[in-house]
DNA sequence: ACTAGCCCCTGGGAGC
DNA sequence: TGCTCCCAGGGGCTAG
């Protein structure tokens, strides 16, 4: 599932590949009457406006805010004599939720493809050789396709359709409900021990794992990285935030920065369906110490004063905490 | 103002 | 082989 490192990997890819290009057209097969999706491209009426507003615009920049991707556009061109678009420049806000990812490449319509056989309304497959990584089944659930001015496409692939794509006014994007209640980004240099303490004060009585995944407290951390951070910090996921000692907070801060950076260095976590914009897997899943390691021996080791390597005698346990599965060591996480 | 719990969605895996 | 059932979970929403 895309968390900060996965969204950052995608954002970096987009900055490199699509900044400066124009959006010529957009297609979707999403069509819902679900009220909760009325302000997204999944809503038919909304999609019409969306298409009109973004067609012909230029992609100015791409940024990440927590787990959201923001694609900032130029003002849409208007025929002479017609007033400019209300609200000025637009920003496409994308949240990948559980199974979403973005793909950049060449696509062509193929009605007999895998996705179509599964009942999709339409389907696009990559215009690549058969052994292309883009033929990975997880890259076939394509629901929105942007046609770009270099004849390539930006596709939104989302197996479970939890993802969200909506259009905002660039000027006020950060003040909308989507973005105005998000805590500081832990990878910012200014995010230090003081910041961490201040943020945790917001939820004094909460379990650390739950609080850590709360986007209004800290931005970008989800189930995988919270498990890994707490494993490395030696802190039990159910510890109340107000019982954490100074040295534990220091460890949590250090582990957070280290693991999020490690996630980015490995190109994200593809244990499930995350793929980068070229359709390729990241490798962080090969370095899990806790997440989905239930029943395995704890891999933590330390070097004793005599120079011997001592292994933790714990086993990784799984427990549902506030409706989310938590994985932690039975021994060293206290 | 809080929080627990439901819901969205669908492929994959287990069990029969 | 093929059916049913359950699981994964971010975050919006609602009921308490």
C-alpha cells in the first residue's frame, strides 16, 4: 500500500517525466453513483468538468503532501472572447489509497485484454513488448488515462478503486479539507525531537501505532512503516504516547527518518501491488523485520560487550489494534 | 470533541 | 475444478 516512500518515489518519477508537458486528453471507465465519490473523476458529471478544465493545460510542477500527489497545471486556454476559467490555475489531487499507482508510458486500447475479460468497462495495455514489466497483472487495472503532448500517457491504475482524483484551485488547494489537517512531514529537516513531542501531545492517551498513522499528527506513515519503525525502536505498538520516555522518543524519531529514507532508497514497498511509474516493483518488502513476518523469529541482534553477536529470542506476533493488523516482536518491543 | 465501527472494492488464498 | 468465505486496509463518514 502506498505510504510516504511509495508516494515520494512516484512523485519524483513524475517530476522527471511529465513536468513541462501538456495534457491533451483524458479518459476514464469509472462511473459511480456513490455519493462519497461525487467530487472525484469517478462521478460522471464531475468528469466532464474535469476534462474540460484540464484539456490543453501545461503541467507546471508536481509535489507531494503526505500521501497525496499534486499535479499543478497552467490556466486552461480559452477561445478568444470567452472569460478565463474561474479560480485561475488548477491542481489535480491524487490519493492512491490502498492499491493505486500511476504509470507513465505508451498505451493502446485493447478490448480483449485481461482487465476487459474481468469485466472492466474498457482497458488499456502498454504498447510494449510482451515481456515488458508493464504486463505485470497489477498494472492492468487502469481507470484513468491522460494523453500527453509527447504522445505518451499517464495512467491511474487501481485494482480496488479506493483511490481518489479530484481537481482543486491551485491557490487554495492547501486550504481544502483534503490537505488542511495534515501534520508535518517527518522527512523535513525541521522535523526534530521537539516537533515529535509536540505532535504526540495531540493524542496523549492514544496507542502509539494508531497515533503514528494519524495523518493529522504526522504525515505519510501507514501500516507497514509504523510496524517497522516501532520494531526498530523497541516500542510496543500499544504503548500509550504519554508513557514514552525521552530515549524511546529519540529512537522513534531516528527510526522514522531512517526507515522512510530506506523505503525511498529501495524504490518503495511492493509486497502487494505498488509499482513505480515505469511499472516496476520496489524492493523494501525484502527488508521487512516485522510487517507480515508473523511467526518468524525476531531478527534483531546486538553485539555484547565481549564482541559476541546476540540474537533477540522473540517471535513476531500479529494483533489487531484499532482495526489494523499490527506486527511486533514478543520480546524486545516493550 | 472524542472514538469505535462501518463502508468502499476486488484479487487471492484457504477450505471443502 | 469451482464454489464460498474471508482477508487486506486508508480514510470518509456516522452513530454513540
